[in-house]
C-alpha cells in the first residue's frame, strides 16, 4: 500500500481510494483535512455535496464538531493571509491562489455546515428512504413510546388476538409457551424472546397447516386399517407393557398413551395424534433396555412415519421460527414497512437491486461529490452492497474514501465482516490502496516496541480466499519524551492472584504519579469484562473508577429499585409496595422494622406523593436521597446505583412531566427488556486523581499516558485466534508513554487468553514467561520484566485531601395528613362499630350501624363497574358476602335495593341517567387521592368517579338510616341530613380532588357529585341528592373523630 499524506501537494484526493488508518495515525484529523482540502481545491462545490458515514451517533457528532473547528481555524488563517501575504497556508495550495475567494468558500461552508450529510449507516438509509420513498417512512405519533416499545405493543397484540393460529396449531403454541415461561430454564418470556429476535432471518420452518392436516389424514387412515384386528383396550395394554422395555424417563406417559390410543381409534382424525412428543422420546430406539421385547401393537406405529411427523410437529425451534416469520409479516403490514434500523438497510439494498433504483442512484450521485465512509472495518456485506452500488464504480464521478483498520475490527457482534472489508479492498487497484504511516500517539520508544511486538505476527490476519492482512510498522511523530528508569516502554510483570496483580498496579501507578507527575486520571486498566473490573477494584489500594459507555441497567439493581420506589410513591395506600422499598438497599430495614413503623412510613410516602406532583421526579429523588441516601451509599455499589438512578430520573423527566406517565414508561421497559440508546451513558470520570478501569472494547478510540492490560491475561472460552490478536492490538495501542502487561504464574496449559494466543502465533517460545524473558534479554530498550519479590518497594503516596465544606439542610417538619373523617365533629346519631341498634333478623329494613355500611360497600366495590349486571348475579355476590354475618337473611332485600340503585335515574344539573347507562370502561372505583391545599395534605377515597357524555361525576354511597319509609329520604330531608353531618364539606374535598386530577390532562370541566342512599333510592327521585358545587373551605383542624356512613 502507498503512504497517504494529506498535506503533500503530489497527493491527490480526487478519485476512489481505500485508506487504512491504524491506531493513533490521526484518522479523524485526516478526514477533516480531506473535507477542507476538497473545499479549497474546488473538487466540492458546497458543503452539502459531502457525505460522511460513521458508526455511532456519538461519532457523527464528534466528526461534525471536528470539521467545524477545522473550518474555523482555516478561516482564521485565510483572514490573516488577506492582511499579511506571508502567512503560511496549507502546502497543497498553489503559490498563486485567490485567497479572498478561498476565504468566501470556507466562510460559506461554515455558515451551511448543518447541511452537510453526516450520518450513521442507519441514519443514511432512513434519510434516503424518507427523501425518495416517503410512503415507507414511519411516522410515530405517540412520542411516549419508543420504536422498541411500539414493536413490543404490536407483538403483544399479535399474540393476544391469536393471529398465530394461521400458522400454528394450539398444541404447538402450547409447547412454545411452556418453554418460554418464568419457571423454565429459559430466562425470557415468549414476548421478550420475540422482541429480541424480530429482526432475525430464519431458514427452517414447519410445513403449512394444510399440508400437515393432509399428512395426518393419510397416516390415520393407513394405520387404522392395520390395527382393526386389535381391540382398543388390548392395544393400550400392549403399549403400557411395551414401556417397560425402555429406560425410565423423568415423566410419566401413562396418561399420554391412554389419550393417544383413544384418538387413534376415534372415527374423527385429531391433530393431537402428532402432539405426543413424550411418547416419541420414551420409545426412541436409543432408550431401549437389554431386555427389550418388540410389541405387535407398537410395530404398526413404527412401520409408519408417525415418529417423523410427531418430531417435526413438536420441534419447538421450528415452531418458534414459524411463529417469528409470521410475526414479521404481521409487523410489516401493521406497523411499518421496515421493522428496525437494521431493516432500513435491507429495504434500501432491495430497492437498489430492483428496477426502481435508477432514479434514486442518479439523484444521489448527482448530489454528492465527496463520500467518506469511516470505520469501514465494521461494515457488513449489505452495507457494502449499498455503497458499492451507489459510489464505488466508474458511473460515480465524485471522490470516494473507504477508511478503516482491519486490525481494530473487534465488533463481530455488530455484524462486522472482515471478508467484506477484504472483498471491497480487492476491487481497488493497488495504486488506490493507501495507508497512514505516521503515529501521533505513542512516544518513539514505545512505538518501536509496539512495532516489534506485532511484526512478529506475520501475517497479522488471514481470511481464506483473500490477500493476508499484514502489520505495517508506523513512524512515531510524537515530540514527547518519557524516561522511566524502572521499566522499559513495554514491561511484563508476573503475579499469583488478583490481589497480587491489584497491589502491583496500585504501587506502580502511585510511583508514576509521584515520580513522573502523571495524574492517575491519565492512566487506565484495560480489562476483559466487567467481572474482572470489579474484582480488581475490590483489591486496589488507590482510587479507581469503572469507566464505560454502558446501559444504566447493565450491572446494578437500578431499574428494579427505581421502579419499586416510584410505585411506592404513587401508590402509598398499598403498603406492600412500600414494604418492597423498605426491605431494599434504599432503606435496608428488617421485617420487624417494616411492620412496626407502618404508620410512619405510610405517612412519609403519602408526603412523597404530594412532593412528586408539586416538584417533579428528579427533585423528589434529590429530596428523598437527602433524607435517606446514607443507607444506599453504604452498600458496595451504592454510589454507582445513586448515579444511575439520578440519570434515569433525569431521562424520565424528558419523556413526560407527569409521574404516572413516567411510571408507565418504566413499566414498558420492564416488559421489553430492551434499553434505549438514550439510557446508555458515559461513566468516564474526569477526576484526575482517580485511576480509570475500562474494558478493552470500550477503550477503542481512546488514549492514556499509561496503560495496564490485565484483560490480555484473562482466560476465556470460544474466542478465535483472530479475535485475540485484534483485541491485543487495540489494548496495546491505547498507550502514549508506558504499557504494562501482566503474566500469571500458572501451570495451567489449557488457559486461552490473548497472551497465550500470541505465543502460539509467534511460534518460537514455549510460554508467555519465556517470551517475555527473551524479549527483555535481547531488547532491553524496548522490553523489561519483573517477577514477584524483585520490584523495589514503593512507598504509598501521601494524599493531601482537603475536607469538603459542610452544610446543613433544614429538615422540613412532618405534616399531618387529614381526611374528611379526621376533621369531622362527633356525630351524635352515629353508632359504633359494635353497637348495632337493630338485631340481625329478617325484616323489611336493613340493620343500622357501621358493620352494615362496610359490607354493602364491599359488595358495591365487587360489582362496580358492571352495573348492567342481572339480578341473579347480584344475588349470588350478595350471598357470598353476607354469609355468616349479621346481614345473613337480608340477601333478597339487599339485592333488590342494589338493582334499584343501578337502574334509578340520577338527576344532575346537566344530565339525568342511571348507572346502567354508563360505559364500564369510563368508571373508576375506589379511587384514592392525595393533594395539598393551603399547606395542608388531604387524602380520601372516592367511591365512584366516571365520565358520561363528556362530563364528569362523583357518586358517594350512603347506607345511613333516616327512617323506614321512602318519604323520609326526600330531597329536603336528604339536604338537611347532608348539612347536619357536614357531608357538603366532604363533597367539596372530593370535587376539588377530582378537578386537580383532571387538570393534568388540561380538562377544565366542572365535576358534579351526588349521594346515593342505598336504603331508599327509587325511580321517583327519592334517596338521591345532587350536591351543589362550592369552593373548598379551609377549616381549622383541631382533632380527629372516626366516622362511617
């Protein structure tokens, strides 16, 4: 390959090139300079004629900022050159050039930088489809649900509507549902499995249902003619006896054999005949015992294709593939033309290979004059098909750069395909295959050592059918000098266990910090995975922080903790939800504390509910942590959980400002099992006094002054040699000054790590230790080695830690929560719970007292919202509730009174209707509320709250005894009773609460309230009183009195 120097005037950027950019060679710098040079030389007319494609959203943002900054710098240079011709300009510009014209060109590019097409591959495909095929563009009207959640919604709808019946028999779906359930060895439910697989392509499927039924009919007809001479009972007995000739299974098939024979001898053919997989498994030839004896009855079965048909019918993998394929068709027809970002790639590829491609190809080639494809080593075949069709051919007159480094292709799980990379490379002539040869990251001595290390591996990578990939030595252009008398640029050190390794790293990092003034924050420990990271953190004696771009839900209990916490706040009336939080790491209480302090914590969470509606989720989190955070922070991962909960609460605030919506969103996440990109965040610490620890994969693209590489010595299964060498390359090339490689003192010859792989690859040493000792002996300027006990003792650095300034937050006084009952004056006429004035004997009048009211309310709660219920059903419910109570014997009276209550007209100011007229889905039963009014908290429970004809109403059930005749429940008497008992005040509280609830949905309608007196309501209007609307009063609360109506 030819060297590429962007500043060399002999280097052309016009044409099509394949550019290899090794680690530290300034790839992004080169891209931004190519853009600038194309604008200055005029090969690009405007910045919107440039297309840049990279791998991640973060990379697109960074690239745009880098290009913008470079244009600003060039503009400043050109502006200075206008004033002073002696100011140096890029060497590729001709001596005689129109500086003013160049200045205008760059200024215009800066002004229109937002028009530059910088995309991820998925973004590019979606952009093209939107521009040229708008009918395919998905429009998501519900911003609350993400793409993943919308797909999940459609998956659930597909399953709940039984659409699978078009491709599966119920017996097959049952087998699938049995595999994916919470009690099986599979960790995910069927919905989760479908969600994680809905973009996958499947190849093997079941036969169609029609074909299966035809095979069944043919087989059943054939077998029935053969078994006519054997009675059904005898056939079953022979099969049960035949079972003894086979190994005993962990399940019984006696019942299966009984059903199988029953269906076998039945006149009608049943698909169940192919569903007896346990019989197939039991009678498999591999399970025959030495005493095996053939069975005349079963020989008829064996002679047919029953075994084959049943194995196919019950093959759960084939069942899943068939269901998945049908689901994909459903999603395409009911959700959107493409199913995921990945499918947008498939969609564009299909279009470019179809007859519709001519117009779109012509338009894109006309628009773009310079195309830059970054991270090309992570490209797969489909992506290459798109770019090759559009730009990698003679029909495209613009310039094309494919930029990547196959040595850093460590993302095979992202479909990165090196064969595609090499195939694309082979389409370019040798003269167009370029590489960057200067390294701007590592010091001269370290670069020499890295070159020596990887030049030992030749070829670096081999893919069958393609030219091998070689390692090309780089020239260090770093002006930085680093001399470490204790260690050569690459230093190997031995250790026995993790504790030894962590101690060595801690001592060495402290030494480098103290002796060479390298901040801990400029050092990194590169590990293989998170488990190794936390293991080292546990043993390190200096400040260490795990740094990684990761999901909030990756390692900790953050998600479940936040969900339980938010549920407890929004449903404080449910103490079970509060209990879960009290027993969690947020409080760390034991069960006795939880039970003993029930009243205290109920009040506390009611106050948090008020706080969250007044101040929002994130403020409530901070408020809560100020009071309770100490318990969490004392746990091993408490600080990380705190950060993640904070990040999650902040994210949920961007989704919705309403706590109930936020809870719904969080619950959707629980169902999907998929975490959105916005919930991945960088945990890289900016603290220069904390040593970073991160995975090798996460370190790609980063650099550190000093790098420790425990991940190279971590043994792992199922990794190929090419994966190991690429990971080793990425790890070693992160260092700027010093690289440390650990070697475990282990005699285990079966270890499979990056280092053991390197030794095999290099081929001339018996072990890692042998290799390290040989390198150190022959090349001491590049390599050194130390073993346990040979290192000089490092004194622990003395940290001059300034204690933080402290402050005290005032603790807000606890506020009493009031209800209507808590402020009501003593009622002279109200009986106590155990003081019923009427005996529980059958009469036309229901017994008085609180017990009666409680039972009637429970019955109403059970019936609601189904007020169209027939009398017989009401009687059944009433009978169940009053059994063994003082109301036993009053079943008929209660049932009739309830039936009348549901069918009698309720006359409100705006409308008149009965409860039977209300749509059940618009009724809320036993709705609790909590709100603040003039610095007081109010709570209560509304019996019925509903919408009817776009208006809102409250019903409060009353079982109060006013007399034995209906006339005593006239409007006048009811009004007087309401006034006497202060129930108008109760109504004002309830109406105020309902209005506050409706305001969050921007509903300003009035709310009407009525009292239904169960004892006497009738079609003439007796027993019902509409409460006139009134403002909520603000009484002085003196004391509590329990009261029940």
